């Protein structure tokens, strides 16, 4: 099994974060407020300009109403979509 390259994986990660945020009806500014960060932090995360560590990713997931475990499963599914 071929492992997708890192750029592909990161693009999918940030795209999924944005999609889930939008699907939950939360604006960037609202998510930023929940996390106690500037709106630009969320924008940079979703564009891939800023990388999240695992603790930050967990906080984002909780703020948009999903578990880190479910997020990881969804992310794996997106990796498998183009195989």
C-alpha cells in the first residue's frame, strides 16, 4: 500500500477541518472565540499556513463538536478516497 505524500495529507487535514467547521455552522470568528485565539489563527490553520499540534487539534475538534478519534477516522477516509 502506497502512503500518500505529506503535502497531500496536510491538504486533506486542513480541508477536512474547514469542512467540518462549516458543516457545524460555526464561523471562523466564533471558533476563534471558543478557543481564545485570534480569527487569523483559524484562517492560517485552515489554509495550512500554520500547523496544529495534537493538543491544538483536539481542542479544535472539541470546539466544533467532534472527538479527535472521529476526526482521525474521517481523515483516514479522505486519504483512501483517491487510491
